[in-house]
C-alpha cells in the first residue's frame, strides 16, 4: 500500500516538504534541548509541567475521539460512516504518535524512557497511561490495516477482527480516563482533584476530535475525489454539538463545586484563570476567549440549518477546536500549579524553543496523517475504478 | 448487528463487575485512617526530625543547616532564573510553609518569619506512589524516602505530586556550576541534568551512625533548633521532645504523615 504515498501531485509534495521543514526545525531544537537540558523551556520548580504535557493531554482526546465514528459504524451499523471510519482510525494512530512524542520531549532523560516498562510500577498512572496509549495505537493500526486491506482486495474483513474492533471502543474511553487519572489523584493539586476530570476530558475530546475530522473530511472533499458524504458530515456535526453541550455542562458543574464551596485552595486556581491574582493574569484573556468561543459555537451548532452550511461549519469546528485547545492545552495543566504548593503565585510562559519543538511534534503527526490519508485515497480510487 | 451490540454489552458488563470487585480489594489494602494516625504495628526505625522554630528564629539570618547540606551533597547554586533553583533544605516564610495554619491574626513572632523546610520523608509519600519507575522509593527499614538518580527518567511526576515543593529538577547540568564555584566534591555523587533530587536525610551519614549534617551544623552553630532521631526509640532526643512539646506538621489533612515535626 505504501507506494501510494510515493506518487502525488505537486501540491501533495509541497505539503510534505513544508511539514518536513517544520519537523527539521523541531528536531534541531530538540537536539539543543538534549544538549542543554529542559532549562531552555519556560518550566521551573514551581511549574514542572507545561506546554508539552498540556499538548499531550489535548491530543489524547483527539486520539480517543475516533471512537465517535467507530462506535456508530460497527455497533449500530450506521453505514453512512463507511468512508469516514478509516479517516478516524488513521487520525487516532497519528494522534497517539503526537501524544507519545510530547511525553518523550518532556523527559529529562529521554534515553531512559523504557525504564517505565523495565520496572513496571502498577501503582503509577503513568505506567497505565503508557500501556493504554501503546495498546490503543496498536489496536487502531491493526484494525485500519486489516479492514482496509480487505476492502482493497474486495472481500469481507476476516471475522477475528470484529472482537478487536469492539475492544477498541472501551479502550478509547480508557486512554483519556487514565490520562485524567494522571492528574486527578494528586492531593497536592486541588485544581485537578475532581471526580469529573475524566468525564470532562472525554466530553471535550468528543467535541474537538470530531470537529477536526469534519475539517479534514471537508479538506479532502475540496482537494481530492474522496468524499465522505453529506450524511456523515451532518451526523458528525450533531455529535460535536452534543459533546460540546455536555462539555460546557461539565465545566459549569466543576465551577459550582469549586467556587460555591469557597475553599481558597480550590477557588484560587479559578481566580487565576478568569480574574488573575494581583498582576499575574497571563491566562485571563485566553480563558475568556475560550469560554466565549465555546458558548458561541454551541449557539451556532444548535441551529440545524447552520450545520448544513459546510463553509460555516468548518469555521465553527475550527473555533470549537481552538476553544478546547485553550482549555486543555493551556489552562488545564498550567493553572494547577498557580498558585503553587506554598500558595505563591509564579507564572509560566512557554519559550521559543519550547514552541518550536512542539510545532515539530505536531508537524510529525501531520506528516504521518498526510501519508496515511494519501494511501487511503489512493486505494479507494483504485478500488472504485 | 444486534448480536454485536449484545456482545458488546456483555463485555461491558463483565468489565464493570471486574472493576467493581477491585473496590473491596482496594479498601482492604488501604487501612482506614485519620490524618494523624501512625501505623498500629509500628516498624522498628522511623527517622524523624523536630524543628523548633523559636530557637531557629533566635539565630537571625543563620544558614548553617542549608549551607552545610548543600556543600556536602553537591547541591549547586544555580544561576538565574530562580525557577532553576536546586535546594534540599531552605527557609520559607511561615505563612507559605504552613498554608493551612496561617490567618490574618498570626502573631508577629511568626508571621512573615522564615521557617526551615525540607523533604518530610512521609510515611505515605505521594512522590513514591506516582513514580513510574520506582526511582524514588521508601526504604522499608527506616522510612527514608530515597532516590535512584540513575533510574529517574526525569518525568517530574513526583514534583507535581509533592504537596511540600521539596523536590528539585536539574534543568541543566549542575557540574559546570559546581566546578566554577570550586565546590564539586568527589565523596558524594553529583547529579546529571534531567533528573530530580531532594533531601536524603543524610542516609550516607546515618549508615555510619552519624546524625544528619544539618542537625550537626545547627548544634555546632549554637542554634540547637533541629533534633533528629528514631521516632520509636523512647530514649531518643526527638522522641522526648515530641512527648514534651506541642508539635504540628505541614498539611496534615492530606494524610501523607510527614516525619518532620515543628514546634511553633
């Protein structure tokens, strides 16, 4: 199948070339980080986790959201997702690559990362997170490879793949749950110590992931002959609407418990996010932007006519992704450390090198996705002709 | 398809039962405990420390404990920015060390005053609980929370988990800094970049039957604010202090059971 990725239009090669340039910049900066240490980032003793870990969290959500197309298609036999499901699985595989790389670049001693498996520690959520992510990538890769191979050969997929597909459904839920457990079990960080963290993660994931899938499907429709169909896009838009509504609801539930109880160690983090503490208000504008975008997008998405206008839908989906990226990719991780355990306010901002490495990681994921989608489109064209 | 849905529900049901059965297992493993409880069947040795803040404050500006500790353990004085600081024992203002005890009417003798803080060597250490490689671990024999710097992958999960801010990460290589200040010692391992470190309660001195250096330095300097000993040895200096005085611990409600006690 791989040969499909080696033949393409100039536009395809321009995209690949562009991504390779960004990846090269990321790799070079990462080599510098290896040489000099994580000191080239904005992290420090008060905020030991920042941009990298936040991106990891956001992308686990994107990976898990593939279940939103796999479940309707395989469990409910929702045939309209027939052409979409492979896009979802390939997005999941690429997203897991991005997650793993963000963990990797965050390590102080990346060469020792296999210690997690050499000395398996069942009490550490990080061990389980690694296991569940690897397992999920494996499941999706096998499923995509086998089902797509069968489609190419014009035969039904083998029977043994069915239980594996069904297993991948709860597994998708597990990756984001375990990711939430990384944070939610820490008595030192009251901002994270909330039972609704995992449900919140899942709800926002099921809004942002399918939004990304809609945009990708619309891009493919515009630039290639690959069309997932209006019904599939309409259904995905509905899924985004429901998930976004639930995500906003969960957030409000969190806000009530956090604020009404009026315990300083809980309220302080919300205060930092939405009001700022003293002159420290780095995230305030971001967080309000996120809220306005989330509520505004929901308002638009609730109108069935708006969901049918694909230009508008693409824009709204972009805003949903941005709103959730701010919430998870900025606020969620950083705010837990502000104020710190001494109730001191120390702020954090990612540095240039940190952002360059992050862009490189995202570009690497985008490259894998581009190649996988290229193969999918090539094989589909071959089958259809 | 109806069949597949049923199969899925079956799997889901079985998993739920499986997950449910772990709850009694977990509660069997975790003893019911109030935040101040110590284990009923106690171990023979649990090293602990009592810090008398009143005595400590009498020696204004004294840094004997931290200076000697950092000198003996190759703890570098990292250049700016402050966020790259590495420290094992240092002073925090009372309201920042005791975030739950401070109030608007704290007496002047305490409010804003420096209090010595270090790793609490908790009986139930969150850092050990979360470490994915057991690079940080609690020694069963004496309760010291120790580090294996060669196993540490530098993920900093322990720093996120520690409620006391006791852990430092090497954001860059500490050796050049130590060499530049001519303080690199060869009788104690220096760390590499990318690993976490913290106070080890002077495990290397305890092995020789000596007290931790901070305690020695405090006494040598006439402060006598730090006492060290086995919590379960009734004859030890600190067991006596604990019996005699009212002591508090940092963030007791979290149930970590610190082994560093404070007389305030």
